């Protein structure tokens, strides 16, 4: 089985302490995982997760306190939604969502910690290294930084419980639909942006991304309207486009 | 940028699995690393010196220590940095012990992982920033939750150190479990004797505020400055006024009903109580179920049924009657004739039968002397109604009709000071009570004494009989009187409207009864037919029967629809009244005198407006019945002719009045049957009393309070079961009746009423649904004026610098493990044994079970403890805990000793597995007990044990010892139950935001080095809420906890980690999403010159970072965990080449 790289983000109060307890009690688990401490699982940003995959992780593990036990009251509820968003983006990028796992592990669950990490490591080993293209992950990462998805990831709880500012409460189903559409739109746009580092026509884009030309065209129009791309030249009556400017590091809009 | 990296061997803890030197070498290759060293113990002084020297010599900007968990030594290394002049927050740690060397065994891979962790830490370190800790002022006071010995000790220590202490205890008294113990091991000193002085000290200490019967509702804030909301359960007694004299408990009729929590249910207490004689504060508590008993809700007049039944149970009949009279001045009459709707509601119905409330009321009324009323009552009433009775009011009120509504209104109006004149058209007062109800149901002298009472006690009542009011008379009344109350009842028969109704011998039921009751000669014929199915029909039939007639009752529907009470119908039939159902007369036949009645058979058709099925005649079913008298009882109406032209609004044949008796004319009120149509006596009483109140308010010009519309909470059986678990079937005592034969020619009262013994037993069947009966006798009895029945839940806000949880433990519940036979009376828990031994316990210190002194006492150790290692068969999952109770070995020794001390000829046997006599004097005590002759029998934990009774009823303990089956007969088995976390431990943990360990007790910050701290700064733990322990250990720990708390309280301010969020206002768009996710209100969007911007209030921020991961512009910087730092950390951890095996 292939050796895999795992990163864990653990909240200081429960899961990180649980990991420490596993250590103190000498409950062994495979060494693939490297744990990074955060104060609360709510701190974990979808962009951070996607970046971790982009930089070579084969699996990412998020550990928080049990629901209701978060040291900061509600952080883990937000974490849940953010991880959900990250999973949608992973899916868009063709990464198996099993590679991202969220678990609630308390400070006293050392043995359980070791057991879960062992299980997770085995699972990822079975999946092997991530096979997606770098560009796909990069697009997902950029999408995670997009304000629209950030708003949705944070506000999902509120929209489900209290409704939007017009008082419309979303059903789970409506919410899922909204998220799916939004994630797809943003993800595709980011991918086009990345592809347009060199000039391409709608047709070329469509075949490179295995999308329908009219779908690509819709995104192109959108990107143009936001002045993110421009027409590079018109070849045989077909325009090709080029990205205007990718922000520093090429990651964020 | 110069980074120093220090790799710790931690002896061999790390070095055994990680090639420390290799890691140090590797670190040298990382960007910005100027120094990289490995050392055997980084946390040791020389280790720290190493870092300090490098900071100074090599001018390090950042330090990375790869060693144990930062949760262990971050503080140590931060101080080291600081001492060398480097900002404490320029330190980063790589956890290569707990999260690497201790959890992996492959040295090569461990080394690789350590390298990655170090690389990761170095990457983060390069991005760390200097931060300044925030200072928070300290409120020099502490909150202690739990008033057991741990809480008491903490409170005294902290208060003695000069700080204010708030001690919050859930129960009415402090003392906790220690107060329940009899003696303590190994010294055998009396638990209460050592504890009570401390309890008194707590109460007296001027720095301690005791808040008992209260719980912590919520906790906000942080070390140095917590804001705590405490919820005080109403005890209905003002703690400041109560002197503990106990007068309330003496007058309280609810006695020995509630299982006494303090005696673990082995004794019972009343509704007002102190938990135990030495309780602190020495203040009574009233126990209320919350809600209204259903009987009271079922009574139209809202009579406090539970209250008077409880008083009857105590043999206090006069007080019972007085209580009734607060809302109903006719208790005796109601005792005889009320159809007691209360009984239908009684919660006991669900167990066996309702309490015989009606019969009890009659019994009480029959058993007091009505003549002797005045003195008895003065005492009671004096305080309360002083102003009411003694104030004479000038207004005069006229009442038309002296039935129950009129008498009731007159009574309460007179009590308010009004002069009342009742005008009655009949020659006797009482209305239907006098002329409607036959003597065999309500004897005349009962009515008489009750009318007399009303006149005498009301004082200002005049009853003019034989006065008929006509139209003019009514108008005159309006002039002469300030208010008129119309309670004329419904005494006019409705006409039947068929042929022959005018024949002689066809009479109306109400008239027939009236003549009879007035003593006029009434001679019905030989063959009497009564038509109708209501009370009047039954009464008329039974009277006619008694006058010697042969009586047939004809009713047009079936028995189910009959409006008369089932009991009455049955009695009538028993006496010989024949009933023909589904039959209606169609005409009366005769020549001057009635001779026959043509009847037609009916069948039930569609439902009509009343929800009953409408009877329809069956064509061709006519037949003729031979009769010489017909009594028609098919409904009554009111004689309202005198109101014609008065302008009073009518509704059909009734006066239109609201629930308070107000008619459309201001000064005219009405209630009773004239408003409701024919109804019960108690309905009329209820109407009369409400009208009296309305009249009083009207005359005083006060508005009437809105009718109470909000549904009152009804107490249901479930509520009671939760409080009084031992509800058993107990059959209802029925009253005797005179034999049916004797009733045929006599107007003697049919029901004989209770004899005293039965009455008291019957009254004791009452489950006291409300616990407190709300009779308010305690209010009168309390000289200190401390009772406050309307007390409500109260919240107290506290500000404290530190919090100590000393919430204690629960005993393991052995009923969870059936093999211990806890369902037998002779099997008890060790705590119950303590109470049995105790002089102030339920048996006054005699060890006895069901009155018998046991001779063979068997103790079983480790019940509910060490269970992971037991192999009980047949019980499935063990309900108990893995850990050792830490106390049962020694308390068994103590209790075995006490058995021998209390019962000199008793044998004590102990089934044990190990004896852990580790404390001071413990081993010596154990041997002393053994030498006293206590028989210790060893068994393996894995051996089955069963306590049960065989066919012969003998209790036996069966187990294995030394590989052989043993059986031990026992008279008493004491289960040495273990210590389990308090039921609400999780809730408390959540409120305080502290953590629990796997066994559910509160988790200490470090098992060795910070045993009384929690992971939450400023919150500490003491006593058994942390783990099982005995009294000496608890007290020692409590003192330790107190001193830890003082270390905060003694400071002017504490430093709080600057791990907070900060908003980069040049990036912020003011969307406010961060504000919406912050649980502490630490971020606010404010208007700045640049527009709307979010801003963080540092001290409010707890540092979770949720705002950071939510910000759409990534404008939030979460110090010490910034986006850049986390990304660098993650990328670096992934950057190193993998060794593929
Ligand atoms: S602190 Fe653990 S999830 Fe929030």
C-alpha cells in the first residue's frame, strides 16, 4: 500500500488534548498524520483545507469537541458547515470526499482518538495518493476563497434556521441545491481563469474542461463583465480570451 | 530572521523512537534556522539556559522547541524566552512526544515525522509576531458551587484569606453527603459532630454569602472577571425572617408524605420541612409540586380540596370546614348533595378509585359543632380578615331568592361589611335546598344549621320569607338598594304540551317536591308514573315510592343519556322504582282524573345539538299504561315575569349575565340557575361568590380584574410519580347506606356517612398532588411573618474572579444490577445503612428492617465499582464503573464494626475482593475490625454473586470463594455502593466550559502537576466531582483548591493570553459576518471615517478564530493562528520527502 500524507487540524480543547492523551496512554497509531493545533475547529477555513490538498495532502482530518461541548460554544457547528463546503469543492475537483474527515473527539478519548486515526489512515492508504490535476485543486482552492462561497458556508446555519433577510427559510433540500449550483459556478469560473493564462476560445475551453460550449460561454460572459478576462484576439471569427490579471500568487480573485 | 531550534530527548521518552540528533541536523537545513541543538531535557534549567544563551548570543528572533505537548510546557519555554528578552509569543513548539514518539514505534518513521513536525513549526515560527498579554482586573471574590464538605472547606479557607465568597448549594441545607454519615473511618468520630461546627462557621462568616436551594444558571466572562447568574428556587419562606421555630410544620396538614431525601426515603417528611435537625441555614422550605391539583380545578367553586382532605386526615375537622368556607359557605349541604365533580378529576383514578371527597366533606361537617362556631373561628380569621369584617359599609344590598347562590352572595357580602336583605317568596329560606331536595338526601336540620351559620357569621343578613317581588317591587328595590342580586333559581316546571295535561292527577315534579318538603299533605295515587330523566324525576319517583306508591319512571332515551347521576338511578331501582326507557307519553287519558297514559316507544336517531341522539317515535308502538297519578319532570325554568319592562337583557328563559354575574344594568347582578339554567348546588355557590366579589368591587368603584384566562397547570399523575415513587393500590372506603327495604317507607337519610376511622384512612389515601396543600395555615401560624406563598424563582447576578466546582457525587444505584437483589427490603445500600445507624435517622439509630433487628448482616464490596473486570453472568453490560470507589473497603470495615456495636449478638460477614487500606490508620483499623470477629470472605471479582430469596423466603448471598460455591444466609445485606459522578455533571461541565475525563468526573488540568486546576483558566475543582475520595483527602484537596483560587484573587489583575482576533480595516468591507458568528459579542461593526468596519474588543475575544475562517475578505487576523501561519505550517509539513518503505 502506498505511503500517504495526512494532516490533522485539531482543536486545542478537545481533539488536540485527546491526541495528547493517546500519547500519554501510549495508544499507537500510524505515523502518517501530522497534527496542527488550532484553538477551535471553527477556525478551520475551507481554503486552508483545499490548500493542504493542493500542497500534497492525501487526507485531511479535522478534530473538534463534541457538539455542545465546544469551548467557544458554537465553533464546531460552524466547522461542520465549512467542512461540508470543502467537501463539495473537493468533489468538484475530482477528489474523493472520504479524504476529508471531521470527527468530534473529547479530551478524554485517547483510545478512541488512536482508533479513529488508525482507521482513517487505513482508508486513505487504500485510496492511495490524490490523483486530481493540480489545476483542479488550484481552482477549488480559489473557489474556497471566493466571497460567495464563504458567505454561504458561514450563513448556511442561519439560512436553515432563521431564513434569509427576507425571512425565507431554506429547506435542507433547497439549501443543497443552492450550494451545488453555486459551487459549480464558482469552481468552473476559477478553472477558466486559470486556463486563460494562455489565450483560448470558448470551444477550446469547453473541450479542455469537458463542458458544453454554451455553459462555458455563460461563464465567459460573467468573467468579462467583472473585467477579469479580456478578448485577446479574434481568430477566424472566433474570439480567444485571456485573463487580465490574477492577483498576487494567482490564488485569490 | 534567526530561528533557534531545540530538540528534546526527554530522556528516552523521545529519543527511543526519534533519532533526535538527526532531527537537529535536519533542522539546520531549514530556512532561517541559525541554531539547532538537541538536549536531553529541554525543560530542565540547563536546557532553558541553552535557549536563553542563544537568544542573547546568537540574537535569535524566534525559538522552536520540539519536545512534549505545548499544553504541557509552552508556559515554561515562553518564560525562558521572556527572561532572555525575547517576546514570549515568538515561541513555537513541535509536539514530538505525545503526538510522535509515544504513539509510534518505528524509529525511522518516527524520526521522519519528527522532522516534518519541526519543519512545520519552523515555518510557522518565521511568521510569528510579538504580542503583549492583556491585563484583566480581578474581582476579589469567589463562587463555590456545592456546599458539601469540599465546598465548605474551600469557602472557609478563601474567606479566611479575606476574600468574599458566594457558596451556592442546590439543596435547602449545606452539608452534603458528609452530613448523612453516621461515623467516619478510621477514627469512628461522629460525622455530624465534626461537620456541623464547620457548617455553622460558614453561615456566620461575614465574608461568606450562603445561597442555598439555588443553582448556577449561566457563567460568562473569563478568569478574574466572571459573571454568574444564580437561580434561586422559591422556598416560599423568607430566609431572613424565618427563625426556624417550626410552628409552620406543626400546623401544616401535609405530614409524612414525601420521602425524606436526607434519609434516602427511609422516612417521610411533610410539605414544610427542614431536611435534618442541624440544617444550615436553619430555615424551613415549602415543597410545592407546581400547578393545581385536579380536584380543585374540577370544583366549580375552586374549593381547596387537597387542603381540607389533608386536614381531615389529621382529624382537624373544624379547620377543614373553615378552609372550605373561604370559598363555599355551605360545606355541610355540599357534603350531602354535591355531585362532586372533583372526584371525577382525582389523579387516583389512574391507580384505583378517586378519594371519596364528598363523603369526607360531609363527615367533617357532621363532626363539628355549628353552635360553637364563633370562638373557634376568631383566632383564625382575626389577622386575615380584620379589615374586611370589621369595616361596616353603608351600602345596602338586596338579594332576591335565598337558594345557594343567594345565601353565598349574602354571606360574602356581609363579610365585606354590607347590609344584606334577602327576599324569599317561600315561607322558608333555602330555595331548592329547602323545597327541591328530598329529606332523605338532605335533612332539614342540616340546611337549618347552615342558614343559621350564615346569618350569624355574616352578621348583617336579614332574611324575609314569604315576600314575592313583582314588577313594581323590583323597581322599588332599585331605589332603596345600591345593588340587587337576582338569584331566583329555576323552579317553574316546563309544560309538556300534550293532550290531557290539565287532568287532575297530572302534577309537576318541582311542585310535588315543594309541597312535600313544605310539610303539606301530599297523597299520590297507587300507580304513579314519573316522566323525565333528571334529578327532579328521580327525586319525585323516590319520594312517591316512600309515600307508598307503585312508581314507574318513563324516559324517552336510554340509560346512557339519562342526566341524573348513576348512583341515584341505581338507588332508585334498588328501592323499587321501575324505569321504562325509550318511551314517551303521547297523551293522558281520563275523565276529570287521569286514568291512563298513552305511551309511544322511541328509538335513537341522529345526534342533536346536545350531542345526544335524538329520540324518534316508533310508528304504531303506542300502548296504554294504567296510572292514577302522573308526575311531570321534564325541565324547569325561571319565573322571570317580574323583570318585564325592567330593561334587563334575557337570553331565552334565562337572565343574561357574565361570569362575574354582571347583567346589562349596572346595579343588577344575577347568578345561579336563573342564569345558567338548572345546574348543581356548587355551580350556584360558585356563581354567588363571584357575584359577591363583583358587587363589592362595583360598590367600591374598583374595576374587576380580568377573568383569569390563562390555563392553570394541572398536576398529573406523572408529576406525582416522579416525586412519590411508592404509590400503592389502596381501596376506597365506601360509606354505608341503609338497606333498600327500610328506605321504602322512610325519609331517613340514605347514606350513613363515614365512621371516624374510615374517614381518616380514606383521607390518607389522598396523594397530596400539590404536596403543599396551599391551605395557608402556616401563614397565620408564622409569627415572624416569613411565609410567602407567592414567592417566585429569583435570579441573582454575581461577579467573581474565580470559580470552584465542588459539586460532589451520587451513590451508585444498585437497582441497575438485578443480581444484587436490591428490590428486597432487607437489601440496602451503605448510605441507607448510615441513616439506620444514625441517632437522628429514621429508626433513631436502631438498625432494624421492618421493625426487626437483623442477626446476620452481610456486606458486599465494590458494588458498581471495578466492573470492567467483573464477569457477572446474565446481566449483560455492566452498569457500573471501571474505577475503584476508593472508600468502600474502609466504610465496610467501619459499618461492620458498627453492626457489632449496635447489636451485640449479631454476626457481620464481608464478601470482598481486596482490602485497600492505604490511608493513615486504615490498615490498623481493618485489623482491629477483623479481630473483633468480623468474618471476611474473599472472592474473585470475576466470580458471580447473587442475592436472592429462595422458596423459604430466606435471603441468601451466593457466590464463589476459593473455587468453592458459598451460600450465606442473611437478615440484612448491605451493598457497598460506589461513587458515581453527579447526575447533572455534564450540564455543569458545559456551563463552566470545563472538561470531563473518561469516567465523567471533571478533568484536572494535569493529573500530577495541576490536580485542582481545570483547562479553563480561573475555574478549579475540589472533592468528589474530580474523582472519588474520602473525607480527609477531600478536605486536603479543598484547601489546595482554595489556595489556587486565592493565587488569582490576591492579584490586582491577571494576564490573559493575547490570542485574539484583529481586523485589518483596510481590507474590511463592513459586511458584519464576523460579528454574526462571534459567540461573545467581541466584534462589532462600527461607522468609521472610511465607512463601516468591524472592530474587535480584545478582552472580550476568547480566541476561537471562527471569525477568521468566516471573513469574506480575509481581513481578520487571528493572532498566533493566522492564515499565513497555518498555511505555512501545513505546507511545510507536507514538503519533506517521504521515505517510502
Ligand atoms: S474548541 Fe473544540 S471545537 Fe471549538
